[in-house]
């Protein structure tokens, strides 16, 4: 099989497919990314990925040799029976809609080389209706004609757990138009299915919708508990206790009920916006009007964290030194796309604060986005002389910080917990003022 597009999704998928026993050829149009992967180095930080690369990349000592890389579409077409398309689908600049240009370019480049029966499998998150259009395009451009089929197999990866999610997925969804395509994909995923992963067969539009609907639901659940945090602040309630009590209801569950600065990353924000845009194109805009408020509420949390910091520092950010713990949008990732943590750090800086950021893995990516911020090699270095410390990405090492030791290097002991994962009693015992969204101040 082949994997086209070797970013976050593609690199993980290629390595995991090699782990499942397949001969895999990965393609990317960026030569430096291909060279990096061919050396067994991951283009992104993802736990377990580099170990898989070193285990399978051809030419590395002791590897299985099942995984190799190229920039040639002709080589990919000659090599593969199944071609996974894993390219990016970002938000269009100035619009809510999804930018399909990378997917279209990949299909247009691959299809003319398909001279024998093949299955092209989309994994990228796309607007519903895209797969049917692309299926027609593949059949039109491929010398093999209708023997070159298209199916859709959305990904449900969680950054930080992507390798595990690929090898042992909680479900496998395939959108197909023929028994042959279903049979091929059952062979591809025979290992995970044999270990108990459900295999859901659907039509093309339903398979596309599963991914966008899942992200819309998760976004809604996160923003719901953040809306409750706003109510708790107004009523002097505790959103953490509220979430705990709600979580015992098995119809609701505990996951995604942690109030804080909201969601970010390369999926949820742009996917719910693209979903709204596509619903409008289909004449069903009213069905998703609630997502506009979900998006608005999510972005409002970032502004509220900035305001909470200002309140803590006696009404002014000008000249105040602030340590920001975290730049990635979530822990166990170096992804800073639409990161609430980095957005808040940038807002504080633009409003006159001297901001120093520490993140265990995402500092270099953050520096490329916000080069005017200061970056430190450790939490203690970031906190030197700080008037406030903001906890904005819930890395495990931040939960393990010693409040007394950190207190020795700051100017004033103000902690603002943007993720509601630190222990207020522990920090207050060390004479820190502890503030968090949706929680009592005392």
C-alpha cells in the first residue's frame, strides 16, 4: 500500500501499516520531509512514532525494511494496490469553508498513473459530497477506468495517542460503493478487527459525515462545560465539582467535561466551521446554527483568561512579567495550530506584558508562530521574576511541579490554572493565590 501526504496523519498511518505487516511506500511533495522520514526521524512529535519508524524504515540497522519513501507519483502508482490519501484540508483564508486544493491535487497527480486495478482511500477530513466527486475524477483520469475505485476511511486519531489509535482503533468506518472495495479494506484492517475493533460499512456521504459529526459533538461537549463555567463564576459555584457530578451519569460520561480555555488544534476549530459552511451549501444551514455559538463560546474562553490575568495583577498587564506553561494545543504533542495557550500568550504580550513561554516539545513550533515572545528551557527558567504563572497546556510535568520551589523564583505567587488540572489546596498551602475559570477564588 501507499500513503500520500506524510504530515501528522500520513506519517503515523504509514508507520502503523508497516507495523501491521504491509509493505508501505509513503509519498510527500516536500523532499526534506521524505529525507527526514527516510532517516527514521518523525516530522512531528508523537509518542511512539519514531520507534516505529526506526523499526521499519528500509536501510536502517535492524529494520524490517517494510517502509520506504518517495516524491514520485509514478513510483507510488506502480508500487501500490491500495493508496491512502492523507493530505491536509485546512480552513480557507477568510472563509469558514474547507480548502480542498491539496486533496484535489493529490488525486489529479495520482490517477493518471493508475494503469491497473487499484483502490484509492481517502482519510482526510472533507466536506460531505467530496468523495463522490473525487470518485468520478479518479475514474475519469485513470487509464484503468472504473477498475480504479475510491473509498473513504476517515481517521479518528487523538494527538498524543495516534499510534495506539491506528493500531487498535475504537472503530473503523469505511464508505464504499462496491463489494470489492469492502473486501480489500477488510483485508487491510484484518488485524485490528481480529482484536475486536468494530468495522462499520457505510455509503460515501455517511462515512464523510461520521468524522465531522464526531468533531462537532466533542466541540459541543467541551463548550457546554465551559458555558457552565461561566455560570459558575457568576453564581460562585465550582465547575470542577459540577463536572464530576455530571460525569457519574453514564448517559453523559466524564470525558471532555473539563472546563478551561477551550479547544484548539488542527481539527476541531476548522472542522466545525467547514461543517457549517457545507451545511449552508446543502440548504441545511439551520441544522448547524448552534455550532456558531459553540465556536464563539470557545474563543471567548481565551479572552476570559487574559481578563482573569489582568484582574489578578491589579488591573494592568503593562510591564508585568508572566510565565506561560505550555504552547501546544494539548499535551504529548508539538502542534501549535490554533493553540489556545499560544493565543493567550500572544494576547498578553500585545497588551504590554513581558511573556516567557515554556513547553516541553512545542517551543520551536511556537517560536515560528510568535517569534516576539520569550522562550525558556524549563518551567523554573520561565518563572524567574514572574508576577503570575499561567498553566495553559496540561503536560504531566506541570502537575508534578513543586509549588515551593517555583515560589522561590517568582516575584509574586499568583497561579492561574487554565486547564483545571492542578491541585488548588497544594498550591494555596505553599502561599500561592490560585485562580481558575469557573472555580471559587477562595
